[in-house]
């Protein structure tokens, strides 16, 4: 400091004054610059890759480690982990005004190569233009895009790779395409998102206003009655609305009523028999759902002829029915319900070419000619859940596998996916010791528990004790790769499953508790009681089959029709040689007392 003063002393007064002004200007600029650096103008997502370091990330985005830590507090607690999604702050920069010629150049277009599975709406959103504007630049894409195709896109609207819709940061959002003449009010009524929320998620919206073809970012939980297709909200396919003419369809129902075992002389015995869950009640419930579907379709010009046979749950009886009745005018056979009886039916040459629908059982049937497996298989649901777990679970989290002795093969598959997972063995009575759970769950990391069992005792014990471990310091989430019928037990606490955000794949989205829709009210007025799972299944199945037949002209083309939804079930048929399998499914999560659908 003394040396500086000594060098300044010889300066005359004017020079000293000029130096003071110069240093003051520098000081003020420093203050302005530091203020400009205080608050980020936006954030970018960054998904941590293998072998990446904090030093490399800060250099890539030209920020300091302090700035990175400020907006990612988890870094100080657990350090940098693979697949972690970081918030990268972007600060304002002082830039000179660009020459007018350069600005005009930025408003021109550049070549862009279409990526695999890329859609027009994704490109439009990423480059901040509407779909009509994109099509105006590229008239040849009005009929669709092709992988590797070269198109033109505006330069000025382009975004960096980390800002595009494909980033992990955007996985919590859905996207919506504005329809012609659509305003904020109509969008709010359709998907439940207010103008204020839309403006906050789409910064340019307030300046540009709503435009037809514009792609908007919306909250992930917002979808209304729309469906999510590749992150975009689209209208659900309604085959019922597409019916333009009358149709006549003949169905055969093969159900195990076992009427020969009912003692009609004893009213009390009959009442007692029909009050318990058995093949008698299963058949009558299924039949009631079919009747309600026939009644609904009749109001849309569909005449459904039903030929109903009692199989008595006997292969010999099925054989007798096939050999003694004329099936030449039959459009499709539904049943038998039991897989072994169904497999026998599918071997009969007399009905080989007639569509045969396996209606109810989750157990697989033989996929022979003209066989339609309408129930999404266990293997398919489990495979989809494995893909979800692989995609969403961080390997650095505390992953715990709770597997009973009958599910060891699933455990082996899970260990291949998560080799560092901890295994928790239940006791012989399928009970889990509380002290063992407490020792295996941690406070420093999210706890992801994968439960594999179809035993109610183990499921009840695990869910109740895992729920009890939840706290502000300890986060526990529960998953399973297959949710069987045992989870329908009313003694299983729905609140505990909600606390654990229980997540799974299924072919069925249950109707909301305590809310009766038009279908349920129609069923109650017809049969005097609410529909159960079997009746709803029958209704959905017959509605979908008949509407697909009416829409496409024959059952052989039902795989050409997109995914459909009804009361509780989803259908999307895939052809396997000469047979068809339903691959429709839901990815569901318990949230409080509700069950919500997640994006696949």
C-alpha cells in the first residue's frame, strides 16, 4: 500500500482527479456487474454422465462451484452422482448491440436433420414456432416426417441441446397444442390449467398471445380427459363417436354357470350359493356386463345377437357344444373363462378360423390361430415396469429388495439391474422384523423399496412398516414389478400405499371411490347394485371388440386401430403370427387416497 501512495504523490491535482474518476467508474461498473450476476435469468437442466466432475461441469457452463452448489444443495450432502439432474444457473451478460445485418441473418433459416422418432410438435416447441409455421417452411412434411429428412428451421428460435424437450428436466411436464380459435378459458376447462400458470411456464406467451398450432408446456399432472402420447396431450380415440351406420353382430358366450349344480327347490341354499364368490357368481357378473354393453350399443345402431352356453366348467361339455351347434354365422366366441377349457376350444377345427377371445384370466393361453388374448399378460406388465425402474431409479439411491421365496427369479433379474441393492429377507411366516427395516433404511438418501410377493401377509407387513418409517428426514417409496389380485384385499391400507407413493403397471385403472358416473348409474338402475370388477371387465371388453369390428370391418384388422380406453381397461392389440395380444396398460401411482396415472 505504501508503494502505491508513493507513486501517486508526484501526480498533479488534475491527474489525481482524473484517476479518482476513473477508479470510481470502475468501481461502479463492478457493482453493476456483480448485481447483474446475482440472479440467474433462467436455469438449464444437466443430467450427470459417467465420469463427469464438478470442475468439468462448471467449466462447461462458465459458472463457479459456489454458484452450482447454491442451486443444487444436494451436492454438498451426497456429492456428484451419475444420473443426478442439476439446475444450471444462467446469468445475464453485457453484450454489444449486434449490427442490423447480423440480426437479419439470424432471422433466416438453417438446415435441420430429423432425428429418430422425432415429431413435428417436438421440433416446433424446441425452435419456438407453431406447427403451421413449421409446415409453411417445409410443405413436404404436412403428411408426416421421416427419419433423416432434411428440413428448414429458423436460426433465431433455435435452442441449445440441453434446453430441448428431450432433456430430463422436462420429464415432469406435458405439452399441449393450441387448437384454432382456442382461448385461455377453453384450455383451462379442458386440462385445468389457468392463464397465470401457462404464462409462467411459457415466457413468450404473454407477448405473442395464443396462436393455433402453438405448443405449450403444462404441468405434468394436468391432462383432463386427454391422454398422454409421447409427452403430448392428445384426444382419446373414441370408436363410439365414429359409428356412422347400423351393424349386426353375432356373439357366442361360453360361461361356467354350472346351473346343473344349483338346487332350485331350496331358495335359502340358492341364495347362500349366489352370495359367495364362485363360478356361478363370476359367470352372472360377466353376463350382466355383456348385457349392459349390448344395451349401450343398441342406442348407436348396433344390433348384438347373443348365443349363451353353460360350459359347466367341463371340457366334455365344451366339446359337446362345439359339435352340436351351428357356428357358421358367429362373428366371435367369448370364453370359456378357464384357460385350460379355452385352450381345448382353440384346438377344435370347427371353430379354428372364428375369432376366439380369452376374456378374463391373467394366466396365459395358447396363441393359436384366431386367438385373442384380451388380458395384458403378467410378463408384459413386468417387462414394462423393469424398463420404468431402469429409467427412473438412481443407482446411487438406497435400493432395497423385499422378495419372498416364490419370487427368486425376479430377484435375480432385479439384481442384474441394481447390483448394489440390499436384500431384505422376510421371516418364515412372511413377516418383516421392524428392527431390520429400521437398520436397512437410511436418512441420507432416498429409499426405494421393490416388493415382490403375492402373499397378503408379507405385503401388509411390508407396506405398514415401510409407511411407519416415513418422516421428514427419511423418504421411502414402494414399487412392485407385478401387482396381482392380492392387492385388492380391502384390509390393505390405501392410505399407507399413498404415503409410500406405491408405483406399478397394470391393465386396469380402478374407477374413483365414491363417484358414480353414467355407466355405474346405468348399471345400478338395471341390476339394482353397483358393478364389480368382473362386470366392468365384461362391459369394457365387449364394447371394445364390437366397436373395433364395426370400425375396421373385421376382427382380423383390430390391431390396426390405436389404443382405446373404456371404464377401467385399456386395449391395444398386437399381432403375433395369426393370433393377437392386448398390450394396453397403465403406469399407476398411489397418491394420498387417490390413484393417478404416470407418464410411461
